[in-house]
């Protein structure tokens, strides 16, 4: 059996990893971007949701709670950071307080077992910086935070280590069918015979589905703008803070990040279907983020902002995930994966592979699957004694390159050996360039290390894609 997975975001990456557990002739993972997790995965709130925001009976509600329960063991296997912070949904008037009861009812029907309504006094005891006008809040202890792009990269690493062939910067241009069955995928450079295709193409999943004649899903991008606060803001909130939701969005959030900062956002602005590359920020969007965040936490020090960014999520006219079999034999969907797509991803990958694809294709598990990976430790997270032990083994782990996040040359070299070829590839694997200077201090040093380790000229190194050049050539020789 020959299987192609289209899309190396967190959903496609986990599906490819799950397929590697089975005896398959070939598994190919295709990604249009130059690296893993650079689509929807890299620009979201990084929340592992509790399962109370999803209407009972929806596909989203089916996979959110089991997905949440799988995260702790999955992140331990893949050596990815994970923290259960819990979450509050805050209410400031009678209408919002009534909405809390609706969310609790939904959560109970979806199998969430940890929901409590807390009084103003209870909320302020746990979150003293919350707006004192709060009337009540819904508390969920199972909500967590993680690092989505690292999860995707780790899943691809283990998939590749178990035989999956990874095709980066190789977009799918067509899918051939014969007698209503997939038989090949086409790219700009090659044709690959296949027996099955999994569509996990994020914002472009509808275009992939259209290649086999399907009109589901029907997608359009929804832009969300964020503001990231420096680590000096750490401790202003302990858990994820939601406002009461509306029909369109969960609202502007305030939440801790896994590396010690605070994230504000997102907005929710629907775009035209063709605006899938328009992830710019706007003055209006940033203003909305700050106003919404200060409604929850009035004393936020927004002068600590180090970055504003926007992400696009795939909204669908059917308002739900599209997962499972399709009318085309051998064509499977994991599409329309908007929130809580990150949370649901482990459960969807397991169900789709084990209960659907493996059954349809009569696949047997190999028994030799290696589920884990070990990354080079982040030196900034270690004690002085642990750092000294590692530096004695590899002195490059003692040479700091990114001073904001204390990232060393050894960590950057390790990221290159794991697949990074660009400045953004280093950034998402190591956090170098994610700090308060946003790469102003360390980018030149990282560029030189990349050129040296990849045996190329510095002007060949790019920020992200081939057109995002940094140097145009030598000023003098």
C-alpha cells in the first residue's frame, strides 16, 4: 500500500506518524511550505481546549475531549512542552453569567467532568489581576497550553524515523483518479502512484478536495490578530482567561505562553476565500486586541509588547470538521480544522488511521514502531549543574547566541541537523529570535552558523521562503 498525506501541520504530522505504525509500502508526507507547521499550526493560541465550547453532537465535540486526554502522554513521548494551566470563562453581567450555564451544560454532554462555576471571590483569589467587576466564571482544570509547531516538528521527526518520506516545499498540483479511486498525486516535480490520500491541507484543503471532484469542505480564511508580551509580564495571569463567547468566536483571550510570556488575542475577521496569504496586522485589529484583553485584566502592561502577528484559520460553511471517508475511494479527509483542531488532532489521527484507513486497506501494525524522540535540552531551562554537565560534553552548548532566550550555538546546530534551513526554521525549533529583540541581536550570528553548517554562502540563507532573502550579495571581497 502507498499512502500520501497532504499537509504537514499538526494534524497531518500526527496522521503520518500514526500511519508509520502499520506495514505500508510507502508513506509520503507533502508540505507546500519549506518547513513543518508553518500554516495554521504556527499562528494560533496554543491552547489544548477543555471541550465545553463545542456544541454537543458536532464532530468537533466528538474529538475534543479525547484529544485533550491524550496530550500529556503524547507530549511526554515527543519531548514537547505541555502545561495544564486550567481556564476561566469570565462573566461580567447577567447575560454572560447565563452563558456560563450553557457552556457547562455543553461540556457535561460532551464528557467534560471538571467544570465548576466560581464566584467573584473565588476567581480573584486564583487570578488577582482579573477585572474586579467579574460576577462569576466557569472553571475547567483540564485546559492546557503547549507549543503547536514543535509538536508538529516532533511528530514529523518520529514519522521520518519510522520510514515516512517527507517532501517539503513540494505542493500538490493534481490528483489522478481511475474508476472513482485515487491512483496518483502530482507535484511540480514528479508523479507519485498511491493507493490512498489523506487531505490534511489546512487552509487549502478545499482545493485539494476539488482535485478529486469534491465540493466539501468549502473554506474561507478567518484572520486573527495577536499581541505577545515580554516574559517580564510572566505571572500576571496563571490560567487561560476567556470572555463569554459569541456566535462567531471565543473572543479576545489573555493567557500565559509555554515559555513564560503572555499572549493576547485573537480577533476574528472573515476574509474572502482567495485571501489565504493575507496575514497582516492592522491598527484596528491591534486596538481591538488590547481593548478586549484589558476588559479581562485592566492592569496589563501593554508597553511590554514585543510582537504583533496574525494567523489565518480555515473556517467552513458547514461549521464543523470534515473527517473520514469520502465518496472517492482511497481519499480521506481531515479538513476544516479550525479551533479546537489542535486539541482534537491526536484523537482524529488515531481514529482516522486505526478505525478507518487501516480497516479499509487491511493494514497490520508493524510491532517495530519507535514512538519517542529526545531533543537537545534547552540550556536556559536547566540548573547550573546540569548546564555544566552538558557543556563538558559539547562546549558549543556553552556559547550563547540568542541572549533574550539564552539559546546556544549547540542548540542551533542541533536544529539544523533536525531539518532547519532558514532563520524561521531555527526560530521555531529553538526560540532564538522569539525574544524581546525579535532577532535584532542574534540573526546575523544564526545566519553565519546556518551557512557554515549547510555549506552554502550566507546570501543563500533566507528568512522563510525563497523570496524572503536577507543578503543580496557581498559588499566587498
